[in-house]
C-alpha cells in the first residue's frame, strides 16, 4: 500500500509539492509515479481549511487515476472543540467537517488521533 504523508514530506513514499499562489490559494501537485493497482494511505492533520482543501485535491487526483484511498490517519482535526450544539444559533463545526470528509471519501476508513482526548 502506497503512503502519502502530509506531516513529514520527506518520509512520504508518494512525493508531492504544495504550491501557494499569490492570492494564498494552495495547490497540490503529485510528483511521483502512481501505482494504479495499490490503494493509498494518507497521514495528515487538518488544522486549517487549507489542509482540508489539499486532502480534497488529493481525492480528486486519485479519482482521476482510479486509485482508492483506503485509510486516512488524522493527527489533529480542526473544529474538535466544537463537537456539540451550544445553541441553535451556532453551528456544530465538527459535524460540518466530518460530513464533508464522509461525503468526499465514502469508502475510506478514518482514524483520528485527538491529543486533547484521553480516551483516543
């Protein structure tokens, strides 16, 4: 199983570059030859919307290559502090992020390590 590591780029089997355009837009470029026969495992953190957007860009690239992303390991998930409804006038931010991930990655298993939670 091939592995892409957004936490430690040098240890990533799949080599990539992240370009930042003058307007702040981040754009992922895969630099390695992709093996279409083996699924991909991703290690990342989602601390900002840019991190989430890079992961969604990877999904788009993999879809075009017919490569399945089997596992996504997330070391930090943004919005984890807003995991419950405080009032009907506030969003449940974690639900929004998780719904986006589940919708974009329907057959992918997620492992989320939350360093602030002693039960993980």
